[in-house]
């Protein structure tokens, strides 16, 4: 059977935790690079955050908003916000400019509107998404993370909450780092995109952990924690792939259509932030959150005992092909007797000290 | 689950979903679009000469809060422009006057003693008398009103009387806030009506007690026994201190209501006053320089591109889901219309009754929620597959997989719902719009999963499409032949 067929049938046995030893290094490096990037090249905030200038000019030539936008794009002001008023004026907002670009902007505006340059007024304008709004948003975020951590601790356990938040920060930092690197403008829409990523990342991690917990109940007296995590990941693999594909398809088409086909610049950065974030969010729930959890849990006394017992049993009957290596993870994952929810057989042996669970 | 129950549940859900959205569309209702998508109007407010930057920033913040408190307008864009102007852009709402009122009025409030009550300003009847400064030459009324002036002439709400009032006992700064409520006896003449219940600071409460005590020494029925409640230089009401109040004790500040005088919309007025009490007076007065309509900032081109992209994306998703999950993919796509009907229906209702507008941020919430609801199907179908591959017969797998899948969906949705609630409560501006659609979507998702997906999938699996080859449920499980298992499939176990 080809890999694809096995994936389709849900019969893969990838050693995710083992693979993640390498990917975690890459992840950590990316996070560090992103942080450095953010320090070296701070995010390019849009006029909604920083304020800028507003140009008001009477629309003598009665030009269309699309025409105005494209002539602004020609002088490097593709990100400008253009509005027409009911009284026949054009309003153009851009970031604060140096004298030369400001002159250029005034000339372009006058030219496209068909009026003399001295009839164009230019004024400073403050932020609409100012310090107060930003403060409120950050406060909301902090409270939110706290409550989510409490929720995961309550439904699962606190180590899972920590792992989920680690994956979350991983996603946000890398996405932000990418924005800093590319020099894209951060608009309020981008902030929304980041919040979306946050939701996706958590949702994805919760689904994976839910499976892990379910499998712990079924498999805890025969397998090591790492093996249970691996099995769970293989079981949710197709869900993860399908969910990210179905989420990425609309965002991808927004990115493609929005930026290339119609020249709608407003949507491009937004779609890009979403695209990168969702992709990283899926990656991190498999390659960051779960491996971190596995490595951490393997150190718990119960699971150290479980590991020893599993090894002993396997060396006894010689049926498994476990190769112990220096790290905690076995390099080959045992072929699980696929044990679905509540199927009998898994708990035939007398259970060891039961973990607290719901 | 049995056939009758499944069919009934499914039909009721479909009827509610499609019926309600159909009815709303027939009634000509549609979601109200926000400033960035549809445009709106802009008002330019100019402060007095020499207004400093801090004052402008404070004013912007108070205006933003007041508008959000109105609840009828979503996501205004407010910014300082030039030296001393503030530009407020609002979506094209119906009651623009009310919104303008909220941003434009200073909202300075004071409780003042009444010295006298006359029909016409004394400045007009007795031009040579001793009068306060700053009188309007035409009306003879104090303009602007200074709350600390020793004497002022102020009009009543309907303009039929002139109150001669003294310096303020206490002002808006002595109040923590207020809330509008309907009182059975709060209206004029003891009838029911809208009132505002003010909440005083500790200091303010004490000042209020002293003030009412001071007024209680006057005879019942005398104008001097009245307490004028002044908002922006107009006496909103001037209730008399009740008979029997001891001058030594005054009135309990916790038992005060401010009645709303004659008004076309007393509810709106009391809410506006409460908003003013909650967020304080503007630090300075602003002149309304001009009001003009503005076009959408996102632009029709962007909106069109976004819509086309959305449709293409949806088509791709549809193809993928149906190729991958066959008939179950069709179940999911039909479910998406149920989900969409509920979500859009909720947004329409909020638009109609709360004036909630849908901005780009809100639309993003919708796009994200499509991902969330599709995930619910995928979680369920993958579980069915898993059960089926573990050797369980097809139809029992369908039943058996649901509880676990629903539990996962519920947990995932709870996390997202929490996020939405918190963002809604704590954040302002576009983040709020996003949170709203996302929050509604998670609730709808859980509902649709339980009342549509479960019976829908069950029915499909028990129909000819359950077992019939490539496109069937069995086909979606990746099992080619149904010969071997159909013969041994046990009798259905109802759950």
C-alpha cells in the first residue's frame, strides 16, 4: 500500500514524536529568528495605529475610486485609504510622509482629480486604532489566554495547557516575524487575522489532546506515553490535513484572487497573515504541542514505570520491534491493535494505578 | 436513534434554518454593512482655539465609549485631525442624529439649586437689572453655561420656562455612572416611564445628601425646594425634594432617580444620559463643522474581489469534501447551508434590532467559522472511518462514533466561544465585530452538529446510499466491497 492509501485508510504509523526532535530545533530557531527580526525591524504599523496625513481634494474630474487607487499605487502609496464623500471630495489617508513624498502625493492627488495643486489641502490625522484601543485589545488577549489555560487545565491537565500555549506563542511569534521580515503593513485586519490564528491554533491543539487523553484511558497499561501520543497523532492525521486544507482553500483563493487577479491590495496582507498562521497552527499542534507534552510526561513517575513495564513485556514475548535509543522515544511505533472508543480488549489486564481523569 | 426520530429532527432543523432565512429575505431584510464595506457619514467637530492634544485624545476616547454604549452603532472610526478637529466616521445607520448627539454634546451635568422659575428671561423683561454675564442677547439665557456661576438663566427641556439657578452642588465628576431603566412610577405624574438611576461617588453622595438637606428647609411647593438637574445648559428636570425630608439628614443618595421629561423616545434619551454619566463630560465643547457622506473605505473593487475569492474557495472546498467523503461530503455541504442560514439570520436580526453592522472583521469571522464548522464534520467522519477500520460494521460505527466526536467538537467550540466572549467584552472597535460573528458561529456549530449532522448522517447511512458502491458511505470508508460485511452486519442497535 502506498503512503497515501495508508493515510486515507488511517493506517499510518509515523513516529511524530521522533521526527519532532528535529523539527523542534527548527521551530525554536524560527522563533528566535522571528524575535530578533521584530527587534531589528519593528512591525510596519498602518495609519490606523500611527496616524498620518489626510489629503482632501475636490473631485473635479469625477474619477472613479479605482483610478485614484491605481495612480496612488504608481507613486508607492498602494496602502493608502481612499474615500469619496457625498459632496464630491476625495479623501486620501496615508502614513506620515517626508516633504518630497508629500509633494508627490499632493501633485498626484491634484492631477488625478483635475485641480490645481494649491487647491489640494493636506492635514495631519491621528490614529483611529489608537493607544486606548490597542491597550483594550491586549488586555482582552491576556485575560483570554489565562481563561483558556484554566479551561484546558480543568478539562485536561495543566501540562497540556502549557504545551498548548507554547504552540500558540510559537505560531503568533513566527507569523509576526514573517510580517517584520517582509515589511508588510500591519492593519487592524491583520490583528484580526492574528486573533483568528490564535483560535485555530488552540482549536487544533485541543482536538489532538482530546484524542491523546482518550487513548491514555485505553492504552495506558501497555504503552508508553510517547507511543500513545504517536498513535493519537496518526489517528487524527487525516483530520488535521483535511481541516487545514478546507480552511486554507478559501484563504488561499482570497490571497490569490485578492492580490493578483484584481489588484485589491487591501486584502492581500490580510489573507497572507491568515494563510501563514493557519498553516503554522496545524504544524505546531502536531510538531510542537504534542511532542512537548510527550517529552514532559515521560518524566512523570507513572509513565517511567509504564515505560519499563512495556519494555519488559515486549522483550519477554519478543513480538514487538521496539528499538530503544538514547532519547525517550522509540524509533519504531508498534502496530497498534486499532482500539476504537470503548472497544473491548484494551483493558483486559488489571489496570495499574489509575490516572485522575474524567 | 430510529428512522422516524431522525427524519423528524432533520426536517424540523431544515425547516427552521431555511424557513427563517427565507422569511427574512422575503421581508427585505439583509445584514447591515459597516463603514468599511458600505460607507457612511463623517462629521467634523472642531474644538476651541488652543485645545491641546491630550484634551483631544480624551475627547476621542469618551466619544468612542459613548457610541459603543448606544449599542446601535458598531465600529465607528474616530481620529484627531489637524490642530483641533476630530473626525468621526459612522456607518450608515438610521438614527444618525442620535449618534451625532452622542459624539457632539459635551454631556456636562450638574445638580443646581433653583432660585426662581419664570416664563421669560429676566434679562429681557428687565434689561437694566443685575444679570449674570455670558447671556445670549436674543434669548437672554446663559450661553455658554458655567456650572460654577453664582447665578444662571437656563431653559427648561421644552423651552417654555426659564430657571434661575445657582452654582452646582455637584457635577458629573461626583458621579460614577448611571443606568437607564423602566420604572413603574418614574414617569411624569407618577405614570410609568424611563428613568436614569445615578450612582454617586462617596464624596458625591455626601454632597447630594447635604444639598437636599439644604433645600428641605424651604416650604413644600416653593420653587426653592426644587433641585435642577442640568445637562449641557438645559434643565432636564427639577424635581422637588419630597415633603418630610429632614434638613439635617437630606435624601439618601442611593434612592435617587432622574426622570426623563417629555420626549419622543424617552428610552433612547435615558440611555444616552446614562452613557454620558458613565463616560463623563467631554473636556471641551466642540462645534459641528460639517456632516458629509463618505464612501466605503475598502472599496467596491476589494469587496467584489473578496466575494469572488470566497465563492471560488467554497467551490474548491466543496469539490474536495465530496471527492474525499463522497455522499458524506454532500451531507456536509448541505449542512453548510444550514449553518450559513442560521449565522446570516442571526446577523440580520442583530442588524435589524440592535443596529449591529458587519465589517470586514465580521466577514473574517464568518470565513473562519466556515472552517470551524467543516472541521466538525471532518472530526466526526474521521471517527466513523476509524471505528469502521477497527472492524465495527458500518451502521453501528455511525452511531458509535458520534458521542466521542461531539465531545471533541464541544470542547473545541467552547475554547473558541470563550475567546469570542472575552474579546467581545473587553475589546473595542473591529475586534468586537469579529468576536461577535465568531461567537455566534460556535453556538450555531454545536447546534447544527447535534440537530442536523447526526440525524442527517444516520439517514444517509441507512438509505441506499449507505452501502451502494463508490459514492456511498461505505465507499467513503475506503472499503471497496460490501459483500463480506453486509452479510454479517448485525441488526441495528438503537442508541
